[in-house]
C-alpha cells in the first residue's frame, strides 16, 4: 500500500445515486483517478418502556432508548464542495490498491482505496 496525497484538486462527481458516490480527480502530474464510498446512512434504534398506575391520579412512566447511526455526510459534503467551480480539496488515497465497481447503469469504475478527504 502506498498512501498518496493529492492537494488542491478539484473533483468531478461521476456517480451519485444516494447509495454510492463516485468522483474523479487528476493529481498534479498524474492521471485521472476515481474514488468512491457508500453513503447510505444506516441507523438502528431500540426502545422499551413501562407504565405503572399507582393510583387513579399517580402514574409512573419509564422509558429507555438506544440509537446507533453512521453518517458519512462530512465526506459527501466535502466532495460536493470540491466539485464546485474553483473549489479544491485534499484527498489521501492509495495509488496501488483499487476495487472494481459497476454502477446500476452498468458503468464500470476502478476505484482507488480512499483514506481521507479534507477541504
């Protein structure tokens, strides 16, 4: 694995179906690269409660809830920012490791392993 930093690059959003976002960029002195990540927001919630009537006027209610969610919204917004006219971001990716991905419209992409996006 070889981490490579592409600083001050503009990106082009190639595919975004609200499940997967794929974008491209051209690092300084390099060839066009493609990266992407899923941005479905998984969320799980569990809750329970009890209600006890102590008398006609007094009741005890107890509730507990637990929620877990994963939200890649920061990366999505950073990619969108980097795609706007004249805006640039920094991308750290692996230039030796890639994964093949085919969109639902049968467009194939060779995605580089993505470490971070800032901007």
